């Protein structure tokens, strides 16, 4: 549980508020991400264009969904996290394999309190603020624009580095205690970024089509 709290407090994770994908059509989705010199992170999707699994350093994390098409569990080997929601699809809590339960208190307008920290999202579920970290966005598509029911909060638990790249709208700036850092992009096919650069770290995206 201590590890999870550290990840959440440090990462500034992303989250989606229910099904934010109405009206979108199927399209290219990230299947491989290389962040700087790190090992690639690979992604697989189900037949509804939802994230099904990710693989990093040979370790596979799987995602399962409830009847509302919201992620209710992620599993990595013997470890797991389970998530509960209210009838409107807002987070209520999450629980780990040791039966530690963390409440997520919904305030209003896509704002929560988690572990005493404010958590806020924009209209498509990309994070605006969490734990001393904030993000600004452009109106262009982010690399995960065509992924249905994206839940970046949960994705961030499975893959903490996703805070830098996993968004439906394209990032413009990232701010933490060290200052403000601007994103830049090289445009790729399908109106999606081929690469992004943040603080001299280049992320390369490979898409499904």
C-alpha cells in the first residue's frame, strides 16, 4: 500500500470520468511507446477499442471492465487493484490484494479528493491537477485519442510513466515544483503525434494502423 500511495502522490496520474468516448470513431491506437532510453511499453486492445493489457519489462498487466464499460480490476501477477464507482460512473474507492481500501471523494465538476490531495480532470478525463502537478492541453488529439473508456488514473497505477504521454488531448505544458515544462511534437499520421518532447526527453509512438 505504501508503494501505491507514493506512486499516486508523485505521478500526477490521469483519469477518465465514465465513458467519455461517445461520438468517436475507431482509429489508430498506440501499440508501442518508447520514452527516452527506456524499454518499450506495449499495449493491446479488445474488440471494443478498450485497453486490454500492457507489457513492460516482460511483465503483463491486464484490464477488465464492468457492465458500464469502466475498468473494475487490473491484475499484475499475484497483485491486483479493484475499483468501485457510483451509478454515474464516478470513482468511489479502490482496493488492493491486501484488502487496503482507499476512498476517492467526489466533490463536483470532475474534482475528487484522494489521500487528502485534490484531483481534477477536464471534460474528456485528462488530469488538470493532482498532488502538486498540473497539466495544460491543446485542442489537437493526443496519442490515446482513439482509445475507448481510457482511464488514466488506473493506467497510471499500472504504468507510472504514463503521466507523461497518456492523454486524449495533446499536452501543452507540465508544471511541478521544479517549474513549467513545454511539450513539442512531430506530427504523424492520422492526426496523431509521431513523437513528443518534454524537458529534452523524447517519446516515440507506434500505432496500430
